[in-house]
C-alpha cells in the first residue's frame, strides 16, 4: 500500500476505498476530511434593523457541518452565507468520540479547539472576500452549537460529559471576546446557553427561532446521531436527548452514506419501478438518512417488510450473507441487518417523544404543532416518517419543516438583546428529562420497535 495515501473521509460518505483503514494507520495524525457534502443553510432568517454600522456573524457549529451567516447590522439582514464540513470530523464523527479523544490525549482539547478555530477563520475569510470587506468590519458575533461543540470552541475540556452523571463544566450564555476564541474578527461574541450535556445551545436557538414558545402544546425534533426532543406543554418546557445512533445519518448501514454527492436522498415508486433522487445527479452510490426513511416506508407499505421488520420474499428480495435484503437499485440494497439498526434508532426517537408527552401529562392528540429542525428533519419526507413508524400518524397535518433553526436563532440573538434574554429564559425554563432510567421510556422503546 502506498504509504502516502491519506484518509479523506470516505468512511463518512460510504465504504472505505482502502483494503485496511488508513485513518487507523495514521494514528494521531489528523488530516481534514474532504467531501462534497450537501449542507443545510436554509432557514427563516431574521431581519431586525439595529441602526449599527458594520457587520455581524451568526454561526451554527454542528457536529458534522458549519453554517455561517454574515449580517449587515444597519438593516439587520443576512447578506452572505458560507458552509463547510466541521474540520473536527477528522478526530471522530460524533461528539462521544471527540470527548473520548480529549480524555485520552493531554493535548486533545487544544487540538480540537485549534481545528474549529482554524475552520471558522477560513470560512470568515471567504465571507469577507465575497462582500469585499475586512474581518475587522465584523464587530460582533453570536455562536450556537451543541454542548460539546461550544466547549471545544471555548477550549473547555468536555470529558466529564462523556460518562454518567454527565456533568456540564460550562452552560455558557455569556459574552466573550473574539480574541479569546482566536477568531479573526473584532468585538465580542455571544455563546448560546446550553440546557444539558446532550441538549445544547443549538436546541435553545432552534426553540427560539421556531416560535414554539407562543404555542400551548408543541414539539420540536432535531434528529441526527443524537436526537434532541423539546416539548412545550402549557408553559412548561421539557427537553431530552435519545441515543438514536448514526443510522439516520447513513453511517453503519451496508449502503449508507452521508448527504453528499452520489447519495440517494429520496426513494419512491413510479409506473411500477423504484426511483431515486440523487444529490448532485448521476447514479446513486448509496442512501443518506432521508433516503433510508423513504426506503423503509416503501418496504413497509408494499408488503416487502412486515411490522416486526422482517424482510419478506418478493421480486426485489435477494440473499446477502445468508439473510434477506431488499434491492432498491443496482448495487444498493437494504439488508436485514440494516433494518434492525434503523429499528432501534427509530424506536429510541419515538419512545423519547412518548416519554416527554407522558411526563407532561399530555396525550399525543394534545400536540398542536410539530417542528422538524436541522438537515435531516428538513429533507425527511414526513409521510415516509409516519409510514415507517418514525413519527405518529396523528401528526400528519401539523408537521412543519423549519430548516436550520439553530442558525436562525443565532441570527436573532446577534441582532437583538431582547432575544438574548428570551433565549436565556428558554434555557432556564427547560426541565431536562434523563431517559436512561425512565421505566416508561423503556416500556415504550420495546413497543416502538414495531413498524
């Protein structure tokens, strides 16, 4: 094998092309992953005139991606958007692996801080070039993200959040200098308030921008590797997270991949034939999360899979490694093992919703609005989610996709001190529900395994 071969993140987008793992051989050497990823930046962005001269920056630091919004402060409107892969992915694809890296390496926190700092500065430079301004013209910023991402940006060791009782070193919700974060901008930066170890500032921001605090009973879902759930019930706010696992982001599935070029993002039947819509066009190389949900819904509604998740014999059924698999396209099949992985992930989310509703003393029928936030929620077909048992059918007419709600919320706190106060109120109001020891959650988890 060529010793100069370098891991480029192929494990993020599907099968590793090498005979043995290059990243493993690299050891502690971390090379930025380079993939053409479809990154959600669409959101209901605020327009709040401030009368101030200069520019402001709203940032959403996701586990996998970065989204930056440049605002002209005087009219209070977004004038440019930049997105990129989070450079910390070279240290691990999820927050747990990055927390573990900080635990196992004395310089881990500083390495991960340097990675995100350099990544943000690179995107800031691109934003400034697009508007022919200097980074010094950016006089303020608001940054949101999950709890681990904000700790790593601030250089705070997140190790204590990696094991029970999941102690959070810093809740944030305060201003710091751009210089202290190593950002090439001027002025101060607001770091969004977090609610728990796995319910971060991004959910605070999403709740803020969704407008759900004006509802009587509303549910917000942001589903990725870590599925966050927020329930507003007559003035009370319950939040939690479920270990949904990486199945919905395409990882750990035989044909799974992230939402990058070549991934099938939707699956349907037309004129008796299975069709796929591929990101970037061309031939599908695999399925990303939204495509996986469509595939499961198709299998269930067509009778190719029973309610227990067992793949039935049929014209699209083949055998792989001695077990049945459902063929969607050339070289793409959903195996029985894939179904079981998705089954446990979707059960965790569904049971988490039911547990919060139960804790609030409500019934599902009491929910008046369901907000789907984040990239996965934005691209997921609600009907497929219900057909596959991911969401209750009773939500059929009340689901609203709100895009990158975290980024929109960061824009609101950037432009208005009143929204900073409101976001702080939201975070202080939230009651975190730990599902690990919740007997009701465990009972419903078993029930929700059915499709």
